[in-house]
């Protein structure tokens, strides 16, 4: 089930402000809850992945998952060479081929992150 946060919004129309409308947006991600699912990465790369994800969530306020994936991918491309792929979301399936020692699937709160270097 998708976690959402309901916040009051103000509707404006014809010079009047009306209350009562609700705006839905993703609930904030709890970055303190890290759970590593599957990985064959060395510990240093795992730590870098979690750190980069946490930084990305802080920068994008935990709600823009596409930009979070983009940030993590670019961090790894710069540090470890090109070819990294990153998928983020609250629910997804995958079947990928990756280079040995480059795969990690982990969760920060309810946000799942899969990072890997594509096999050549």
C-alpha cells in the first residue's frame, strides 16, 4: 500500500479562497530505516550507495524518486565509471543482468532502491 500524506490545500477561484480541498502527496521517507535486501557489492560501495541515496532524499525532500535515481546514478558514474543504472520506487519488479560485484537492492524507509552496473 502506498503511504500518502494528506495536506489541506486552498482552492482559489473568482477572487475567493475556499477551504476543504485536499492535496495528496507521498509521505516523507524515514531515512533512518535502512534495510539491505540483496547485494554482491563490497562494503565500501554499499556504504556509498546508502550515503548517496540519503543525500539525494535530502536534496529532493524525499518525494521526487526520478531525481533521486538520477543523483545516485551520477554519483556512481563519476566515482566508478559509466554504465550504472538506478531504479527507485515503492513498488517495482525487475530482472536484470549486472556486472559482478556491482548489485545492491536496499530500502530507506519504504523507498526501494536498486543500483547496479550494466553487464557489457
